[in-house]
């Protein structure tokens, strides 16, 4: 799961068109789901290192951002190396993506996405501390529900069948990094364009992944390269479609579509990869989704 969701929120009141917004959100869900399931396939069947997947994703994402936004002048790529906040956003975003990409192969696409989805409740707490945003009772209730679900899903709660291990910790750290990125984005939107903010993640994510990816790239065949390109375009297409969806839907409705993403990915992972879910973990997943929606819906 990536933190790109937060970048799609536009400060201007959207021009409501439910039909068009729903179509874009469905395309977004399809693209993001395909990307996550392909990552699981890469790990289990193609044995493609996650660093390679990351390098392709950020390389193609940077190229598309350059092609789309350079003509309008909204992309200021050089600022990624001049602003410490942009650089921090890029580094944290790259590390958070790495945590998600690695946890998918070991936890399963469904569980990794569900844990990663808890970024929204952690960002609410961080925003209260760093930005002074008010923590309402509604948000506090959503945070409590989500944390309870997280404990059940990952085995943190005593008496559950799951075991909280190395990769659960990695996924949780990824969610915390994603939450920190959201807070940075809220600050950056006052001075930077969305294209520049997104490009900073691509730049630093590519710098992070490329040295490791080079070591494994010689082992790729034509099929691997083709599938990696498809996954990368799915990630970029999901981001662009989600951004368009938010233009025509309220934040609450658009957010509700994105909350369903872990459900769709989990169902796909169960059907395609037989990802196991105990009844306790299913309950945890339901609580995570309910708590996340409660936190972001207003």
C-alpha cells in the first residue's frame, strides 16, 4: 500500500458527479488491486526481488509525472533536493513502500494491505501532535476500533491464533511511515504542487531501490520485465484514476471507496493464492476497516 491516497485530496470543493466519480474510483480499485496481487505473484512464483519491483514502479512513475506535468510547469523536480521537507517526504515514502512490498510476499497481499491501511489512524494522532489538529470523539473512537482490529489481525492480542513476528512488525512500521508522510504532505501543500510532492517520492524511492535492484536485474527474463511494467503502470494508473475520482466525489465518499481496497485485495489473494484467514483475523480485518472509515469519514 502506498501513501499516495493523501495527495489526491484537493482543497477546492469538488464538482459532484457521482457516476463519473464512481467510474474513476472503480478503475483506481482495479489498478491498485492488480498491482498488489502481481507483487504477491512476483514473490511466490517469479521470485522477483521487491527492490526490483520498487525500482520499476518509481522509475515509471517518475517518467509519467515528467511527461504529464512538465508542459504545464507544475513540476519543480529540482526542489526535491533543496527542501528538507520534500526530501523527508521522499525518503519516508520510499521506505514505507519498501515495507509494504516486502511484507506482501511474507504475510500475503490481504493482511499486508490491511495493516498498511491503518496509516489513517496513526496520521490522525500525528496531526494532532505536529499540526495541532483537533482529535474529536469520533476520530478517537475510530482509532480505538482500528487498533483493536490490528491486535486481532496480527496476533498482538493475547489468546489469538496469529503470531506477531518480523514481517508484521515491518508492515506496522510501514504504516507509521505512511502516516508521517501524510502529515508532511499536509504541510507541503501550502508551498508545493502535487506533482512536485509525488515526484519527490519517486526520486528518493528510486535512489533507495536502484542499488539493490541492479544486483538482481540480470536474472530477469522478458516475461518478468513485461509483468513489472504492467504492475508499475497499474500503480500509476490507480493513482491518476483516484485523483480524478476525488474531483467528482466528496472526500467522505471517495475515502469510502479507498477503504474497500483491502477487502478487494484480500478476496483476490484468498482466491488466487489461498491466503489463510482465521475467524479472529477476519474479525480484526472488519474492525480495521470500520475504525479506519470512522476516522477519515469527516
